[in-house]
């Protein structure tokens, strides 16, 4: 079995995965959303302190598995340096005391492996990763053979939902809040411009759209109503998703894609899922989605990647296993 640890942002999570069957034998996650909600975003120092309490609490429920463990997998990058450190320190302590090898896991690769939890891998696949930190289209050819073909030049898709929710005074995380509110709104009321519409660049940008929303809110001023908020949420979501679709249409036109997937916390958005499904249907492409509970950050996806790394003997020494905030 593999014990996996995730602490790259505001979720403390530990899982146990059986190597031969890929079965998930244990999973627990403690989210810190409530604690960060009043600040409208994640406060790294606070997040690190909460991990320092939550991770040992979760670990105490996994002791029965200790004699069966073969390796410890842990998210080392990308993420918040102070929160990554909490997981990395726990992984090293376990590795020393239980005499087990360490597996360093790229969090983004973990999101891709959320598709294969208790399933076999499917490669090659083109993957849209939409999370709080990233918006990327990835050409996934095989284990560890991932090439980014498009990415955001500024804010990410998920982050823009968080910021719009914050501007509307609605709390954190903004994604689910905006998606829910958008159901009550008129998505055509605000005619926000789709970013990079006339640009040949295969890239994403959300800072301009965020600014358009800011100006619309400012124009409404003090008299902003609940209906105004819902209309802004719906119009923003329509344009945010249309931007992804506009660039993806080009990717589909230029390549033959048999298998396509959406992963990351924002892949839980049902409006986005529906729009992408229409696109993949048009090209007779298979659409792969992770189970909703595995879209946001979790240690199960880290463990699933860990199983593949273990089979290939991809271990990391104690000296090399460090928290690296930025992606490589
Ligand atoms: O993957 P994730 O859990 O953490 C990172 O690796 O960043 O993604 C969290 C992000 C947040 O920005 C959150 O607002 C967004 O995913 N998100 C959503 C939805 N659910 C979560 N964005 C849009 N619609 C949603 N339903
Ligand atoms: Zn994530």
C-alpha cells in the first residue's frame, strides 16, 4: 500500500491506496474553507497552522495500515511553500520511522491522475486543467509525459471565480457560489467581452474579464440588488467558459483528439461540463471526468500517481524531497 499526503493549499488530506488493485482503502480530507472565507481567499500562514493540526489528526486513523506500507507519496509542488512544507515534513518523518521510500508528486500530475482513481490509465489524452492556480491544456502522452500546449498569461479560471465572488461580497471559494448564483441570473444582461477573441495566441487570460466585472459592479454602486448579482454571476460565467471554448475549438480543429478530459477543482462546474460535452460530442471524442469528490484537492489522486511511480521505481531521496512552490 501507499500512504499519500496532500497539503498544497487549503485541504489537509491523507489516503491509503492498494498498489496492485489501485483500490482506495482510506481517505480523509479536512478543508479549511470556513476559516479562509472571511478573508476572501487563502491566508498561507493560517493554512499552514491548520495543516499542522489536521494532518496528524488524520494520520492517527491510519496506523493499522502502517505494517503494509511500501512507500510515502507527497505533493511537493506547485503550491504554497509554507503549506507544502507541512506535508513534506510529515512524509520525511514517516519515511525515517517506518523505513519507507519517498515519492515526490507534482500536484498538477495528481489532478490528471484523479481521472484514473480505481481505474486504468488512458493515454494519450488531451487534458483541460482548471484549478485555483492553473488554467492549462495539456498533451498527456503517458506516465510523466505531459506537455503544456496552452496556459493562462495571468489569473486562472478558478481564481477569477474567487475574485468575482469576493467583489460581490459572497465569500470563498467563489466557484461553487458563482455557479449556484448564476442559475438565477440572466447570462445575456452584461455583454462582457470574451478575452483574446481576436488574438491568434493559444493562451488564456482572465484579468481583463475580472476588470470588466469590477467596472460593472462599480457602475451599479450602492443600489446593487440580488438580481444584479445573479445577472453578473451568470454573464461572467458564460464569458469565462466561452473563452475556454473559443481556444479549445482551435485545439480540436488542429488535432485529432480521441480522448479529452477536464480536471482540477473548477472541473466540478456543471455549466462548464455541459458546454465541453457539446464540443466533444461534435468531434466524437470521449470525454473523461473525475468523480466530483475527486475534482478538488485530495490525497487519493496523489496516491494514484504514487502507485505508477512506485511501479517504475521513481523514488526521491530525503535531500531531494523539498517543497517547491513553483511548477517546473
Ligand atoms: O484544484 P483545486 O481544489 O485547488 C487548486 O489546485 O487550486 O481548485 C480550487 C479552485 C478554486 O478557485 C475554486 O473557486 C474553483 O476551483 N472551483 C470552481 C468550482 N468549484 C471549485 N470554479 C468554478 N465553478 C465551480 N463549481
Ligand atoms: Zn489542485
